[in-house]
C-alpha cells in the first residue's frame, strides 16, 4: 500500500475472514505444496518490472487460468509499489501486503531470503519469491471460491473484489460490492494491467494479410484483436486482462466472448484509457457513430440478432471483421457480406 487512503486487500481480507469468512465460506484448507502451473501465462511487457522479480511473476501467472502475470504485477504495484520491506498502518507486510494472520494460513516457502529460487525452510512475507507465489495462490483460491458461489459476472473483477473486501462481501452483494474503495481497487488493478501486458502472443492463431500495419488507434485495435485468433469462445469469459473462464455454458472454458474481445482490444489500443462497457448491447451505444460508407479498420460493428444487439466484432478492412462467434467456436475472421451478417441491422462505433 502506498498511501493511507487505500486499505490493502490482504489487510481487509484478514479482518473479514476472521470475523465472517469462516462462517460464510467454511475454513480454508490450503494444499501443502504450491500447485504446478496450469494457467495461461500472458506475456509481460519488458522493462516495467524490477528484473529480480520477473521469473517469480511469470511463474505465479501460471498457477491458474484466472491469474495472469500482468495481474500479479499490477496488484504488487498497487499494494506496495515494489517495496519488499513495506509495512502498512494495518501491519500488512511485504510486496503483496499480507497481514500476519492471513500469512499464517497461506504463506508459501518458495524462495530464499537471498533471492535464490530454492526454499530456505521459512515462509516469509518479506521474501519476494514467497510473497509473490503466496499472492497468486490466494488469488486462485479466491477465484475458485467465488466461482463456486455461482455469481454471474467477470470472474477477474469478482476475484479482485474478494481480495479487497473479502469473498463474503462478494457473496452478500451478488457481485462487486458497492463499496467505493473496493470499486476503485478493482478499477485500479484492471487499469494497471495494460502497463505490464506485452504486445505479442496469447491466442492460438497466426497473422493475416488483412492486418493493419500502422500505429493508428484503429491499427492498434485490429492488432490487439488479431493476436487472440484461435482463442476459444467462452460465454462471460475474458476482459481487458485477457482470456478468462466464463460461466454457464462458458464455465469450463478460458477464452473470450464477443464483447470481451472488443473490450480487450480497445482497452489496450488506448493504453488503458478507454474501458468499454462489458456487454455488446451497451457497447453499441457509446463512442462515435460511423456510417457503413465511412467504416475503417478498428471500428466496432454491432449486429442486431434479435430484439437487441447481441453480437459485436471489430472491422479489419476489405469487408472483414474479427470476432468471437459462439460456444464451440474460436476467435476468427468473417466477412460482413456473409448472408447471416449482411441481413442484420448494424451499429458501427469508433473509439479513437
């Protein structure tokens, strides 16, 4: 924590867990050992992280699909400003700002005090490797716990809200609690993630001859979307932080749906300055309206499939657009003149 205005996530979590968390959620029983990496490790932006922490953050970003390396880095910057000796007024300690009670339950011995990658027999919140791996381990626990609650919404935001206000508060509110501090915390972490997210890699596909080879805003939107070609469709999954696990029919898939792909591409093209609404029905109401005659790469196209604009994609030029179509499909390129899309009412918006 860098100022007294924002109580650290683990400080709040420790208090909430001790007072109400166990009665609401049941006592947490952490595994003895850190689980092996299984998640999607999003590439880190070079030069933004102290080099001695990069390997640990990359490892932490693979513990589960909901916790990426940029998210881990963004939390550390918000919590301690990269000061491994930081101690808050609430006695939250180290890079990841654990209070002693929470650390006693979740602390991991992952590294040596001298920075070596070998455990030294002591789980210490002031040892960066220990703190980073424990932070990711606890984030994964929160994601699993909140997902099991069956609350609809972006799991990354719900997880971060649980980190700040406690999972019991998320359960009670049925989403991100209406606590100004918690809402500000979630927004801050999501916004910081663009600083730590690399410009390449992540999807399952390759390049395409319709890519825009320029650094215009529209070109960046197109490039940001195309790096996710081949990524699975996941209903309710993903966001500005990258692919994520959805809910309902997307509960077992890490990926994007149509609106989260658009949200991700526009967010990163703007350097984190523009965070679109989460759903397509609202995305088509913001930004600058554009006619079909004036459409250009990077513009967003919404399609009215029924009574509302239930689908959305990004125009990439030559009559083509990139989108996440439906469950069982992947992020791919389609043509606006395909009969299914050509016959639908469309709204086109520009954001830069």
